[in-house]
C-alpha cells in the first residue's frame, strides 16, 4: 500500500505536485527540489499533512 502526499513549495506555499510514498516511511517527511511554475525556479518542496 502507498500513501498519497501533496508537495508544497517552501517559497510561495503553492501546492504544485502530488506523489505517493510507502506507508512504512510515514515518520519521515518527504523533501524534494522541484520546479515551481509560480516562482519560476527550482525550490525545495515539502510534504504536507
């Protein structure tokens, strides 16, 4: 089973991406550097709860 998560830009706080992760990794929040179309740059995106 995988859990759906939403990734939020740390600069402008827009919700840009959805992805999935293993249920065993629930204790750790996912952090990825992805492109934000609103900021027009690559920024850190964190998992929302």
